[in-house]
C-alpha cells in the first residue's frame, strides 16, 4: 500500500509552486506525481491531423517528485505525514500522523 494515491489532496512543500494545493492526477513509477494545476508549463505543439489535435500553445502539468508533496490534512489545515494502522476488520488503513484520523480514499 502506497502512502499517496490518485485523487489525494496534496500541498506542495518545496519548489517554485510551494504552498499550492491540488489533487493527484496520476503517479509515475512511484517516484513522481502529476498534481492538478501545479508545475504547469506552456508547450508549443505542432498540429497532428492523424490524431485530430490542433496546433498552438497548450498548457500542461508536468511531474513533480513525490518528496516535494505532502498530503493535506483538512482537520488541521496543514500538510501532514501518512501512517498506517490495522483496523477492526484486520485491514490496513492510512491515517494522518498528527491527529490519528482516518484518511478517506
């Protein structure tokens, strides 16, 4: 079980977008994550009639290293770390380290 999953709300803790919040769109090889609205670039794209894509300048989110993001704790309104606990049904669940609250996935 990974500490961060697709759809988690995270906050950027280092880099040019420090302090921005967004949700994880995808995880790349468990080292990089793509976060919605963070680390975006403008890319000059040529038109491709085979796929039907128009050319021009597009805005695209680029991957950011997973060490530069932390899960956002809605209870304390701060970044937090992820821990694990075994619940009553013998399932492994994710919790916030600071409060011990369960992380809803």
